[in-house]
């Protein structure tokens, strides 16, 4: 009986190790699949953001005017100064006219005009409505595809859905990295350079930060 106990312990240990290896591999490949396209996007835009001053772009500016229908003017004259959304009917008309999504964005209401900022990834836009005459001026500045993806990288003016995606993507990256770290630990005995490489990945950015960033 005493001779079978050690073999039973070894078998149990191997089963536990096998279970954790399978579990970690499963979580690792699933999280890597979820992160793949996002990581490629963020790696590429990390380069473009790091060299933003060297990448030339020619912004394209579009300026348009319109006249708000008289039927929609009545909803603009009674509002007090401050910040508030445009009336739904006016917002729908302006959105169709200029091809923008206005929705419930808050506008700045002053005595003379209504000013609405409409930034999106890779572009800036605004419109102004004269509260007396109903004259509308709209301007949009397009900065190109590189700027568009750079803004997605930063989550700039991308809306709540993209913000949720960034949070989920960040969690998936954490799962990918943490499961990878545990897999490194489990295979480290067969791969002697595992921890030196991990240490190198820590020391290099740390030294760069300490020595060259002031």
C-alpha cells in the first residue's frame, strides 16, 4: 500500500496540471481571437500617433448654408439661454439637410444664435442657427482616414458604443496577458530564457522612462 501512494500523488498532480493547462490554453486562445483585429488596429495607430507630426494631411473643409423653414422657427424663439438639445423636428430637418446625426446633442443657446458642435472621429463640424432669421451655417472639416483611426484609438468623439467596445477589448487583453503569464510560468522549466525575456520586457521601458523621459 505504501508503494502505491506516491504514484497516486503524482498521477493526481499531473491531472491537476493537465486541467489547468487545458483551461489556460482555452482562455488564452479565445481572448487572443477576440483581441486579434483590435490589437492590429491599435498597434498600427500607435505608430501613426507616435509620428503624427511627420504624417502630412490636407484637411478638406466643406461650408454650406440653408434656411430653416418657418414652421420650425416657432420652436426656437421661446427657449432661454443656456445648453439644451434642439427640438426634435428641427434636429431631424437639419440632420437630413446636412447628412449628420444630431439626435439629443446639447446646443449652446444665446440670445442671437444657436451653436451646435458636431465632432466625429477624423472630422470636426459645427452648425449655427440665427434665432431671428433662421439662417443656418454648417461647416465640416475632414482630416482623412489616418486621423479617423487615430481618433478611434483614443476613443475621441466615437460615442458610447465604441466606449463599451474599448472596455471589453481592454478586459480581453488583460485575460490574454494574464493567461499567457501563467502559461509561461507552467512551461518555464523547459524554457530557461522565459523569465530573462519577461524581465527584459520590464527593464527596458523602465530604464527608458527613468533615463530619457524628463
